[in-house]
């Protein structure tokens, strides 16, 4: 099975995986991902990787199930 992000380097940055806080509407974590919501952890910096793992571990307690959003082009 082919990795779409490997075929198209921009694919991994066209979308973001967003973890919305269950208690604070203004708080969320967002990470670059592909259309399927796959985050390339090896492309994240240490702080970003730790934040991703933190948010993922707290789904259902502090954060909603993450959703994939198309990133706005500038």
C-alpha cells in the first residue's frame, strides 16, 4: 500500500488533525496530517511530538476525538 504523503510531499501539510478541548472552546491542539488523519511523528519536533502524544492520551478525558480539517491556503 502506497503512502500518499510519500508520493506528494504537500499531502502531509494540506490537512490538520485537531484535538478540541472538552472544557475550553478556545483551547485545542492541531498537527499536520494527511487526508486520513495520519500524523508523521518523525516530522514533528520534540515539543510538538510530546504535545501530540499528550493530546492523544487524553482523548475522552480532556479532548474530543480528533477530527481532520483542511488547512486554509494563504
